[in-house]
């Protein structure tokens, strides 16, 4: 089977998704509107890869990105005509969704990633996304809240399926938790440094925690447009001794990162379902303190696997961190509970098997 993906080659989510189908022996056509990240390079060699340039993505090309939309559509049409895939799968209902829709290719599957439909306020964008959703032959998403949003945009319930991005549970089954001297407690965040992930609230919470417990350390991994601003906040609050913005990380180092952490925190203001990073932290056996967004409440069970705190509430977040910092046995119990939840309900291998069936049922 030949599957075409219109998906960002600078995203670990695309890489993990496409890797499965390459490994399964499918012929894969990969079209990206963004330059590939280093993590994608080996996988690209196993696909028919195309990068569209100039890109219609605003974060790549700038304010004039929209002027490149129809040249991108023309190029994608040419690629699809040349490659003749059995199905086109579009990851994101935003710019990727528009390019895929205007390509006119069918059958077409669309998977929104969350903020592309959950945080859309512009009337024009809402109308365009409605077209993307209603003209798709099938829709998948990784959370109940996103499935509901798809229906509100006119998606047919019978054509919507929840497929989790899933966690490679095998990757974390032999995880070794490394203890620290001097009773240091390590808090980890893996969300990118973008406004939607609200890292500012985590830094505010770190300031509160540091006043009460000097043994707590915060590692904020990931990169993004707010890095300089956040580094300035850390310096202004004199938190350099306990807060580290460690930058972009190699996904292959995640087991070691989780093994060197005691608590996982996500301050995101919006997620489609359960974020991949939160799910991976849970699979690695960490207790989770997460904002009340996406489907977090359905996954992180209050006082069983961790805590839910109101978005932007640094005080409550700090209180929950201080509690877990003071109770190592509770951290262990919560972590064990979380791993069992992911093993049972968010297994990457099982989710991709479901997706393969959807491709077969919707292919030409």
C-alpha cells in the first residue's frame, strides 16, 4: 500500500507516526511544509520525501506566508499525481489541512493536532477549518475534546475515530530511576517554549517552591519563541540555582531524562487529548502534575497518579510540587499507577494497528 503523508518533518509526532508504517513495509510519500529536523533524516531516506518551498507556514516564511499557499497547492498536486498514493493523510487541520484540501486529492484523512481547531478565534480561520473538516473522507484525533470540536465544525460522527498518538511503552520498560544525593527532588517539563504551553506559570511556581524548599530543582527542556523571555524571567527572579532551561532534547535521551527526574509537570493551556510528553512521563513511572486542559482529567487521576491544577494557577501548582517533594513513597505509588494506565490505554503499537485498518478501509 502506498500512503502519502502531508505532515511536518520537523515534528517528532510525524516522525514516530510515519516510522511505524515504513517499518511495516508500506511505500510512503512524505510531503512537508517545513525543513526536516535532524531526528527525521534517517527516516527520510526510506520514503519519497518532498519539502515545499517557499512554505505557506507563517512561522517559516513570515507574514507573507499566505502568498505561497497556492504555489504550495500546485506543487502538492503535482507530487500526488506523480506518486499516485492509495490514501493521503494530513496531519493538522490548519495550513497543512488547507493545502491538502485544495489539492483535491481523495481519499483524504485529516488529523488535527489540537490548537489548530481548539484555539481558533478568527471567523475566517473557523470557516476555512470547517471546509477542511467537512470535505475530508475520514477524520482522526487523539482525544475526546478534539472529537467534540470536530463535530462542532461539521464533522460526521461516523467518520471520526480516536487514535492516540500512543507511547512506545517498550522504550521505558527497563527504566532505571537514578537517586540523588542531599534529598534533591527533580521536576521535569518537556513542553516547548511557546505561549500555549505557559512555561511562565511554571517559573512562577518555581519561585514559590524555592522559598519553601531549596532542594527542588526544575529542568525545563524544549525550545521555542519564548526562550529569551523565559530566561530573562529566571534571571530576574534569581532562580538560576534551581531552574535550568536546557533547550531542545534528543528524543532518544528521554529514558535517561525520566530516570533522572522525580516529578513531571505540564502547564499547557490546550492539548488535543493527552499530550505525548505527559503520556511518556506516565509510561516512565513518574507522578504527573498537569493543568486542567485537554483530556488531562481523564488520564491523570487526582491523588492516584498525580494532581490537576487550574490553568495559570502558579500557587496551586507550587503546593502540589511541594507535597510530592515531601512524600517520596507517594511519588512512587503515583508513578506505578500511571505506567499501568498507559500500558493499558495508550500503547503506540496498538494505536498504529488501528490506524493501519483505517487506511485499508479508506484507500482506493
